[in-house]
C-alpha cells in the first residue's frame, strides 16, 4: 500500500531497539515524548530577544516553557499514525453514502506557524467495511496536529480512506479560516478557504458527487 504523503518515519512499525537511525532512536526514546522541549525553549528565548523583548522580565519568564508544551501538543500528530484508527473497521453490508459533517479541527499552517481552524466533512461509500463514526474525527485530529497546509490535510484524509478502508468512493471537504490571512498579510477577516478531495466513485460519477455535495451542503442551518 502506498504511504500517505504526510506520514512520518515513525508511522512505520520500526522497532526502536536495534535501529541504527540515531534520530529515530532519539525521537522514540523517553516518556517525555519525542519533542525536544529544551530546544524549543532556547529557540523561543532567541525569538523574544530578536524582536526586542526582555525574556527575563517577569511576564515572559515561563513563556519559553509554555510554548514548548504548546508545540508538543499542537504537533503531537507527527508522532502518531492515523492508520491505527482505521484498523477498527468492521464488516457491514451497507453500500450507500456514509457522511459525517462538521468535524471541528484546528491545525497549524506550516508557512507561518499560525493556526487555521475549521470543519471537515467526510463522506464515503463502503466496500464491505465500515468505520466507527468517531474514528473519522480521530483521523482528522491526528493529521491536523502537524505543521500543515489545508490542501494536504484534505488529500491525506481522503487517501487514507481509499487505501486503508478500501472505500469505493471518498469525498472530503474542508472549510477553514486561516489566521495567517485574517490577522496578518492581506488581513481579510471572515474569509474562508474551502478544499475538497474526491476519490473513486465520487470522482468518476457526476451524480454520486452531486449527491454527496448536497448531503454536505443541503440541510445546513447556517
Ligand atoms: Zn499561513
């Protein structure tokens, strides 16, 4: 099976013992997790100095440590494999569209390290195997908790459902507000970025695609 584009080396079930990749061994070592907190703390202190702040004033003293903990949380998906949530799929004779709308997520734009926040809608046509509905949310969360671009997030989730679940059709639509567009740069508050990935039947069959899009957008309250 093809690796999803956003999977990391850690996604492989490479045992840490005997691995001669020192970087991988370092990442896998210790209960403190694979994130190097002291390194982030040093870097944040450097940034504060670089912008003309005094990192030793009272209000900033704990900031590097806080930011390190925050990044460890926001990027925790780098060290998780979303495919574990697909292993729980079960056999079910159902071959119509399964749709979960409004899966809230937050991610971090890899170009500016600023958050983008939105909703994902996922529809698929099973081919004998169905996934617990909450698992779709788990998959989105793992993929979102990485430095990301919205396009890749959308494609990665769709590819996982095609490759690991064997769905006959997959439609993923993601709507998000990017703070790198709303608070800096072109400063367009309220502007929303929409991306979609259509696979299998939803790509090849116009009426299937129209059906899933009407399910996504059809009965919206807002
Ligand atoms: Zn950005």
